[in-house]
C-alpha cells in the first residue's frame, strides 16, 4: 500500500519505518523542516532501539521517504496516518489544534479516495470532528475521505518491537471497507510474515487479536488503557507509603499481589512515579472529557496527585539522611522518563532536580541517551557524560531511571569517589544486598 504518515516524532517515525519494513511505500511528513531535512539525510533525531536500522533500510530500498509537502506525499496514497502531538490544553483538555490542522490540510490536498487514520491519542468523538472537517473542507466530487481510529499502544524504549508484535490491534471503523484497508495495512503482522530486526531468529507469539469497534469506542479504549496503567502505578505507590509507615516491603507486596493473573505484575513497581509524554496528559484529558460528558472521574485526579507526591517523598527521604539540602551535591543516575529512550518529557528525574535545586542543592545528572535533551529542558541539572563522574564527591546518588547497564556499573569505584555513600534507589531496581556489601547506605521506595 502507499501510506502517508503525518508527524514523524516517536510514534510517527516508528510507524513509518515499521510499515516500510513490512513492505509498504511510506512517506513521512512533518511541519518541522529541520526534522525532515535530518531524516532525509539519514539522521534519526531521537533514540529508540532498532529504529535507526529500519530508517536506513527504508531509505536504502526506497520504500521510506520524508517530505515537507503533504500534497506531494498524498499523490497516489491510500492511507494517511495522523501521528501529530496532542498536548495538554489550557484547562487540562487535549489540545487538538495540530490534529485539526492536519485534517484541514488533508482535505485540501487529497485528490482521490483516502482512509484518514487517527493514531494520535485523542478524546472520544474526535473522529466525528475530523470527519466533519474533511467533509466541509474537501474538494468534493470523487474525493472519498473516510475516517478510522487505530490507537497506538507502542511504548517508548520498545516501540519497534511493540509495533511489529502488538498485543492487539484496535480498528475503529465506520465501514467494512475501512476495516479491510486496515487489515491490509497490517497484513504482514496478522499473517506473521515479519522479518523482525528485534528478535534475530524466532519472533514471539501468535498473530495479535484484532478488536473491531466504532470509532468513538476505539478512541476510548486508548484513554482507558493509559488511565488504568497509570492507576496501577499510583496504587502501588500508595501501598509503598503504607509499607514505609508499617515496616513492610512494597516490592514484595507487588510480587505477592501481581502474581495473581487477574492483576498482573506489569506497572506494579513502586518508585518515583510515572512521567513521559502520555500518561500525565492523557489522564488530564480523560478527566476533562468525562467532566464534559457529566461523569465524575475524580479517581484519576487522585492518581495524578499521588504521582506528584512521589517527588515529595524522594526529597523527604534525602532530607532525613542529609538534614539540610542546601549546598549538598546530589547525583542523578538516569534522566529519561524510562529506560531505552532519550525522552525527558515529564521525566521524574527532572521534577526531582527542580525541587532539589529550589532547596539549594547542586544537582548533577547522567543518562546514557537523554543527556542533551535533559540539558536543554532544564537548568537545574549539570549534565555530565559519564556515570562515574556524576557520582564524584556526591552526598547522595539517586537512581531515577532503571537503565539495565546501571546494575553492572563498578559500584566499588562509585563508593570510593562519593563524599557520602548514600544511594536512593528510586526504582527499587538495584540489588540492595550487593550495594550494602560495598558499604553503601541504600534507601528504597516503599521499604
Ligand atoms: P512527538 O512530539 O514526538 O511527535 C509529533 C510530531 O508531529 C512532531 O515531529 C511535530 O513536528 C509533528 N507535527 C505537529 N504538528 C504537525 C502538523 N500540523 N503537520 C505535520 N507534523 C506536525 O509526539 P509523539 O510522542 O510521537 O506522540 C504523537 C501522538 O501519539 C500523541 O497523541 C501521543 O499521545 C500519542 N502516543 C504517543 C506514544 C509515545 O510513546 N510517545 C505512544 C502512543 C501514543
């Protein structure tokens, strides 16, 4: 198929590269001219495992191209995927201005039939607005523009793998033809014809289930999924607070609770809380949507409040050890909001750094991939390029992101260079006994 992907950020670029890898001809379009220039020259402007190889593969075999002009990209296209950002608006609602703009431009530029697919996370009923915009703006005769929703569930850090091996595909459609087109788009995945760059030999699992719904239901599935996942995280973090008061261990509680298949172990890890570009804004947007619909979803406001308190809790723990934080040197290990990404949007590490800086502490930070983005996002952190340098002379080291490599650092070397061998494991990730054997005092979240 010939596919246009509009918005070449974390979601759009992954979708474009994976769809080209599956055999489609894909044009990636973005408003950001620098991004298009970089991608056209073979430079991938974000870090995501395996994405670079797929982009190079697609550029090499001519199946993946990047353009600034939507009109040029649309010539001969059958499907257009909207992958632009949907940030928080002034009142907590989703800001859909980029989606609306793309819908107008698509209607103006389309010269033939086109399936317009929402991949951006949008509030329920956005599809109806897109359809209305397409109908009122389109050139009319012969230009059959249909809307579908195909929410994206990929996780940064494993986005390529998630795209090629999805748990499920959700198709929100208004016609059998729309469903057939989405099935054709994903045919190699549904028929297990994937030459996967992630799992060198055997790819896991069977074909994913396809959940076919109306468009509004598909939109709601995505917001409900993110809200539920965030709720799980805040739930275990509240349990963590209780464990600290009662002398119990939140990690063991999580294991004891999460091994129940009705509950599951995923997203049940006490720590510094969630961040990223999705959960925080999607919760707010879902609450705003529910409010407009007359449904009180205070539950999710509490989920956000519990999450914000994780940073307070980490600062309290440091204060209990260091007394006065002013002029203390604090090392942050990990700045990205999660491992295997360079994304620092709403990263807990950055929120913690801002709080510590406000207390007068001196904050240094290191991340294997996210250093440059963190340095441009905040002045609260002096970003260094080495995990050992970040710890030198530090009064405390806070592990903010569970990059697997951190477990294998030379902790004996780190111990020797710190002013005070104090580690706050904000992700309950590193073997406590191992660190204690080196002489560290180790604090965990929820223990
Ligand atoms: P992003 O900020 O990384 O990328 C958005 C891209 O859209 C940018 O490159 C931007 O320049 C471009 N853009 C904005 N307006 C445009 C326009 N009018 N025309 C062309 N390009 C335009 O965002 P993202 O993280 O990729 O998220 C995109 C959407 O997908 C959001 O709705 C998000 O909630 C959703 N989502 C994100 C993830 C994730 O892990 N990041 C996962 C699932 C869903």
